[in-house]
């Protein structure tokens, strides 16, 4: 049996209690935390018959092992791993916006991308099985609850997956700073996969070759590029903006 994971932070634990309470084994809450939000969280856990233990903050800090806990930790059963079969199911159910991260290894960036993906209505985040950050407690904390709503799907071969998605009617748009094509000039109202690479390295060659378009985010200042999670947020919300303007489903 897998060892329980530790999840910390108010957003992340609230999302667990809302979306996957069956995974939560127990909570530890700081003894000095008594604000309304924490009280509501504890009451919610009690209503679900989840054991809540009040502990001193230094004990909570030791258990967190460096994770920013905001006064609450949850011990949870590991989330079921999303698979390529789950991706096929999402597409069959009408998913029309996906985010793919090519070689993003920082869990903070993965978590932040998940948060933006959830906010913009993306159905999943795709990552290569190798050379990628996984959904660690750090990533889950940075996702602020989105780890429970947007699946991270590790695929064996990202280029092949992009090709298969193209065959199923998706436009695959890779973000690349050196192109003259602006992201804002593309039609993103069609089913779209946005693909972003790691900072510095960018998209790998095979990934580029399986994109229908390479596009850049227009830059008005002096910096040459954006952090990958910021670029993901800008790109996802450009999709949302276009679809809302066109009056399409899921446009907020």
C-alpha cells in the first residue's frame, strides 16, 4: 500500500475536502488558528468524519518538512494517476482546451500552470513521462486546489500524443519567442492544445515539428521572455477571451 502524502495550505486542503474527501485520512491544524476560514475547514472535516488533531505550530512545522502549510496539513491517500486512456475519455467527452508542458521540471511552475489551467477551463495538463515535474506536495500547494480538479496526464511520447490530437481535430499551438506570429493573431476558438517549453531550452525539436503553429506573446518592454507559468496564464486567458468574444461554450 502506498504511503500517505502530506498536503498543506488552506486552498489545497479545502479543495481536497470538496472534491476528494475519501482520500483524506486525517488533518493536523495549528492550535492557535481560530479564524473563520479555518473554523469552517475544521467543521467541514468533522462533518465528513475526518479526524482533526490540534497541535502546536512547531510540531506542524516539523511535519510539513519545509512545505508552507498555512496552519493545516492533510494526510491523504495518493491520487489515482491519470493515464492516456483518461485523455482519450476527456476528448471523447468534448474537451477542447489542453495545456502541454514540454520539459518543465520545477514543481512550483507546474502547480502555477495547473492553477491557471483550472481558471481558464482547460481539461487537462499534459507532461512527458520523463524530464518533467510531477505532482508533488509542493506542486499541489502552488496549484491552490487545482490539483484536485485538473488532471496531470503523463504521456509516454509527447510528440506522438500531439500528433494524435491533431488527427482528432485539435490545433496544436507552440509558444516560441523567435517567431513573428503573434499568439493574439491566431484563431483560438477551435479545439486547441497550447504547448509551452522549459525556460531557457524552450520546445524540443520533435515537439516543434508536431505543432500547427509557433506563436509568440507580444512583448512591449525590455525583458526577453516570461516565466513559463506566467506565459501559460497569458496564453490560456487569450483562448478564454477569444471564445467569450465569440459567445462559445465555456467562455465564462
